[in-house]
C-alpha cells in the first residue's frame, strides 16, 4: 500500500488586499489584518510580492508582515524580482523564504515563469546571496525540464511551478489542453523532487482547479492569493481559506 502524501501546505498571498487599499490612497483594508485572519483560518504561511513599482504591497507592509509572521510562528514568503534593489531589501528583512519571480512594469500580473536559463548568472548570484542571508530560496518557473535543471544548478532549495496555463485551460473549457498542462506539471514535479528540490505550485488556482494540482504527491505547498481575496468579498476571507483548505485536504485523501 502506498503511503499517503504529506499534508499539503497553503500559503496565502495577500497582495490584493493592498491593491484595494491603494486604489483610494487610504490606510485600509490592512494587509496585516488580512494576514492575521489568514493565519487564524489555517494558512501555513503568508506570501507577499514587493514589486519595484510598489503597486500593492509596500516596504512598510513587509516590515509589519515579517514581524507578525515571526510572532505567530509562520513563514513569510517574500516574492521579488531579480534586481539589486529587491535583493537588498530581502537581505535586510531576512524573510523565511524568498521567491524569485519575473517582473515587467507593464504587466497586470506575473506572466509566465522566470527564465532561469537565460538569466542564469543573475539568478544564481541572487540565489546565493539570499541563501547566505538565511532565506530559503524558491524560483518561480514553468514546468520545463530545462528550467527545472537550471534551478538546481543555480542553488535553489525550492521551485514553484507556474500553474497559470493549466488553470486558464480549465476556465476556458479546453479539456484537452488542461490535460496536457496537468501532465506537464506532474512530470516537472517528479523531475524536481528527483533533483532534491522541494516543489510548490501556484498562479490562477481557484476552487475548480485546486484538486488536480493538490493531488500531485510531490507538491508540498500551494500559494494562492487573487482568487481568495476575490472570494472573500462574498463569503469573508476566513471562509474562503477554509473552503480551499478543505478541497486541498480532500484531494490528498482521494489520491492516496
């Protein structure tokens, strides 16, 4: 009998609480309060992306979130671009985890994974500097054999698989494409674990797409944000997180 996969962790990304706050230039809703509610609802960690243009999460938010996570015994996963400014900030803040992501100022959200192969010297240098500061470094990449191999070569401890293509195919009702994308994710997860990398996944995950991803035994953590913040408008953040947690746990049980 195959042993069940370990409990799947849930990291809650609170960026878009700050998006709503910044839309009016007010000091509410507070990302810190969202993080507190997320932890109370069962989040295993908090994720926040400090963008170069500060369109949502601010430097002050990161300071407050780092303090909260230390006090509550939860990891802060700081997403950041591979730039000297962002790496300097991460080194100063010393988050539990730092996830390097691609970033273009004109994009609405992160589009695709980090090209570790093309940007290997910069990615490798940033990875080693963050590791020396005590951060567990993750690289956000597509489910590509070459990219995952490059992640291991760059010294990362973790990869986060970009699930956007799979989720988009499901939402558009393209079952054939969704099936292909899910298989790519499964193959990539096996490869990454074989290289000694911990496997996370995220981007675009909602109630309709979470279970097939959660059922991938090699995946240790999902990072979900935009959908949960949107659903919270209707049911509240704690209820939205609790429902996601229920679906994740059910997927693991069904896959055992």
